[in-house]
C-alpha cells in the first residue's frame, strides 16, 4: 500500500514538472518558473536515484547473465572458440604424455648424471613445447573470449557504453576493463570494436564509431569557435550559440547509448528542434536574448534527465520503480519537445510578422510613387 502511495506521489511530482514546462518560454515570466522547473527536476531525480540505489546495487551484484547469445552477436564477436578448443584438446595430452617421462628422468637420472639426463630431455622437450604452445595460448584465448562474451551480454544489445558503467556492471575496475578491451580488439575478438581516444567509452560497430568521431569533430570545432569568440568583441551572442551547439552534441553522444524506442525517436526530434532553434538565432542575432532560460535552466536540466535515463537503462532486469521512472522521463522529454517546437514556431512567426510589415510598407511606398496600382493613388481616385 505504501509503495502504491509513493508511486502516486512520484507521478504527481512528474505531472507538476510537465505542466511547468509549458511556461518554458513565457517572456512575461522572468526566470522564476524556469528556476522552479530546474529545482524540481533536480530534487525529483535525487529522490528517484536515492530510493533506487539499493535496488540498483543489488541487481548489479546479483546479476546472472544468460549464457545464450543471440545470432546478432556474430556480427560483433569473432570468438573462434572451436579452433581454440581443438588446440587445447590436442595440446594438453601432448604436454602430459611428454611431461611424465621428463619428470621421471628428472627425479631418477638427474641426481646421478647430468649428461645422462640431458640427452633424453633434449629429445623430449620439443614435443612438450609443441603441446605447451598449442594448449596455453588457446586457454588464454578462451578466457578472454569468455570475458568478451560477458561484456557483450552486459551491453544487452547496445553498441555503445561508457567504460565506468561497463566496469560497474562487470564488478571490475575501469583500468581492468580498458586493458581487457584493448586485448580483445587487438585479437580481433571484437572485429569492429573501438575505444575513444580517452578510453571513456566502448563502441562495438564501425558505424557507431564514425558517428562518435563526427560528434567529437563537431565538438572540437564548436570549442574552437567558442575560444575564438572570447577574444572578439561580440562575445555574448557567439558564446550562446557555441554553448548551445555543445549541449546538442552532448545529447547526441548520450543518444548513442539509447537504441530502444520510443526514447530514441524522441531524442532525435529534440536534437532536430534544438538545431533548428540555434540555426535560426544564428541568422537572427536579435533573438539571442530569448535563449536565456533555455541555456540557463532547460538544456542543463534536460541533459540531467537523459543521463539519468541512461543510468537506469543499464540496470539488469529493472523493477517497476525503475521502469516507471524511465516512462516519466520519456513523457517529460515529450513535453520538452512540444515546448521547444512552440518556441521554434514563435521565432519564425516573429520573422513572418516582420516580413509582412516590411512588405506592406514597401507596397505603400511604391504605390505612393505611382509605381504600382492600388494603395494611395487608388484611394485618391475614389
């Protein structure tokens, strides 16, 4: 009963938050509602994370990942397990067969005659070596392959994951995970595997890696523009546009780890609307002042929402509370999309009104000069 009441209270809080979003770009409101919205989101997310932390940790520690790997795995994992097994099954018997006489000779002949021991040992060691070099590397390959398959099961169908999350879910340190992944990539166990330059995230496919690198290139370009703008005179406008585009790139980077629908489509829409807004303001710098609340409250808060969604999306076998929080975040992103779309429409409506006014003035001027019919001349004729 208490859980039901808590759930209803949580839903009420989220509904209040979504209602506040409608006032996101109310120009009569001087940031008060925007700040309230940001504070409510922060408080709600803190409560959600605290209440779910115990459950989250338990699920990580007790998680037993299925040994089954679906057919899609073959695209990303090249285990060659059968080859390694054959090498191990052939190598170990050879090692044992030749290790026994080597041991016997060492115990019985070596104490009395070094030469008598050395002659048969020289003949036996190459055969033992063959078995050793067949079996031991094969066993090491099988061990790293098991680890690779475990990482893939943890990723649960995703092709992008932060190293810290992967380390937490596998009960290893980030350093260990990075070292293991480098070995797996070098041995072509992950044929399309990539680590980013700072070893902060792991990507399973070339397509995702290209998307990530494109985002990083855009981020560097935006950062260079922002740094450059700081040395110029028009600091405020340039910085707002550059900072806004960096927020969009951060959203896109988080989006790489979210493939499930409908959240992926919602984020795509958000990215497109935000890009359109900043493109418009870049062309119409006089609209820059309208971005204040978007930059100070809504974009940072939206980023927090998406990060929290990614954290909860990594939980193995999520319970009802986690699923409910994810659903509420999805609905909140919907509301943010609607608010941003309305703001985008307002930007264009203002331009349309300005264009209509300019066209009307031009028409009056042309009519006054008698260059077109209508307007003043037509009225005088009447």
